[in-house]
């Protein structure tokens, strides 16, 4: 028996995380299942930003680099994020730049740590920017080639003494499949290669233990589950054991050992600071900081348990529909989204959006629904599944206006 809406609401009422819904400003009439693309707006963000603008910028002016702690903000926020959600001891995470740029830096560092090994392994179905960046970094080191895996399952067949580094997405952005970070990292290390993890669909979706898993480098997004706002700065993890030897290719003054000595030559700063490049976006960092305050109110283990409950519920409530779930059933292999295949998925998603149920679509035929336990309830999931059922039963998605594609899908 699938749960009724009343049963869902009763479970919500007993859930300590349910109160955090009030921390978010979501428009009335919207069921937001796209926090895996752009997280919702925390209520405290506008006020926090306004204070940073008025006080730290407006009044403090240039003095705020020292007095308001702007200078150390990429590392301070990185430490908080690392402690709360990434399982990273202090001094290994910085918040800066975009995921693409951070990936360029860590892949560049990884290749230099493994000279004489020509291959950079990546997944064929990785988020495309990851592959573009891998190619771009590889092109800077003669002889380097990107080798594409059909899936992580192929890893053992391809890994060898020629592998410098392996880039893997911890959670697949299309299917929501979750990989075994510790197990894969151990196999990569056994071949003498470095493991670079993309955590874009992990950070804020489920807690990870980067240190315990032995990860070498990782990057991830600030604007998805973390709720840092559109274009929020991303994060970068570099394991402490690599920092002294690591040289990243985007050598800018914020990564310099003596930035304000204005030396003509580059010398890398100590620690993870050497992975910074230029002036940090203080306003973007402020928005991410406000979001992180909300994250720090939530127990990450409870968030993960609720995420699995919400995705289980959605899979159960849509099991009899004419869609094909591509998200793994096993909890150990599932992130925090559900992807359903439908040949007209784009139009179905548009019809859902017209009803206020916001998911998204990834070509050629995947409808993606992200489940964010901080602001979604079981009753919301029940309503969203009901809307999908009605859209499919009525055929309303066949209306021509739902076939027109915007630039962002
Ligand atoms: C969202 C996402 C990115 C985004 O990169 P940006 O540089 O922030 O645009 C990269 N990789 C993965 C796996 C993603 O899901």
C-alpha cells in the first residue's frame, strides 16, 4: 500500500528537519524539485547580504579585507564546509571560483604529481564541462591523453601504470547513481594514480568522508544543494599530504606565499591557499555563508536518511506510471535525485512546471527530480507524484507550447 497524503503529512509533523522549511523563501504554489540545479533562497540570505554590502563594503571599505576577515574567507568557509559536510579536516578546502575552474586547477596539480604517466581517465557520460576541462588541462602537457570509460565499472580494466589520475563524479548528474568513493579510491591508489572526485551532486545531498576515503582532490558546486545562489563560488579540496608538492596551473596573486610583497616571481603559498588564484567574490561568498549557517542547523545523517525516504517515496508513488526509473533502487548507490525516462520528457517537465511542480530535463529523455530534505516534505513529494500522474493521464503535455525549448533546460 502506498502511503496516503495524510500519512505523509503525519510523518512530516514528527520530523525534526521539517522545521527548517521555514528557513527558506519559496514562492506559494511552487513545489521545487530542482534544488539539484539551483538551490532555493534561504530567508536569511538577503539580510546577510544587505549587511555585508552596507557595513563591510559601504562603511568598512578597503579596511574590510582585514577587519571583516574578507582575506581569509575562502579558507574559513572551506573549513566549515569541510567539517560539516565533506569529512575534511581543516586546511584542505577553499571556496573559490567555479567548479570548472577548480577542476582545471586540481587536474593540473594531479598531472604534475604524476609525471611520466600519460593517461587521464574520465567517464564518457560525465558532466560535459568535466571532460572539456580534462581535455584543456591535458593539452598543456605534451603526450597526455584523456581516456574515456563507459562507466566506473570499467575502471579495473583500464587502470594501469600509465594512469596519472582518474576523474569521477560521485553522484551522476543524469541518473543520480552514487559511486563507492572509498572503494574506488583504493583501487585507483593501488595503480599508483590519483583520485579526483566531482562532488557537485554530493555536497549537501549526502555527507561524504573525503579524508577517510583517502580522496586526493575534489571539487564541487556552491549553487546546487548548498543553496549558495546562482553562480555561487565553488569549492576545492586538496588532501593535506599533497599540498606541499602540489603545483596548480592558475598561479595568481591570492595563491602567492607573500602576496603583499608584490614580488615579480611566483612562489606558492603554504597549504591549500596555493589553490586560490584571484580576488575572491566577497558578495558571492557572503550568500554561500548564509546558506551554510542553515546547513549547520541540520544533522547531515538525518538529512541523508530523509533524502532516501523522499526518493523512495517518489519512486514508490510513480512505480505504476508509464516512465522508466533509471535511478538505482539500492540506497548505497543512490544520490538525492530521481531520474525518470520518458520519450517526451521535455514536454512532460514543461507541463509540470506550468502546474508549479519544478523539475528539469536532461537530453535525450531524462526527467530529473531533485529531493532537498531541508525544504521538501513528504507531503510535497506526494503532491508532486500526483501532479506527474495527472499530467501523464490527461496528456496535457502534448500541448504545443510545452515542446518549445528554452536555452536552459
Ligand atoms: C553543475 C556541475 C558542474 C558545474 O560547473 P560550473 O563550473 O559551476 O558551471 C560541473 N560538474 C558537475 C558534475 C556538475 O553537476
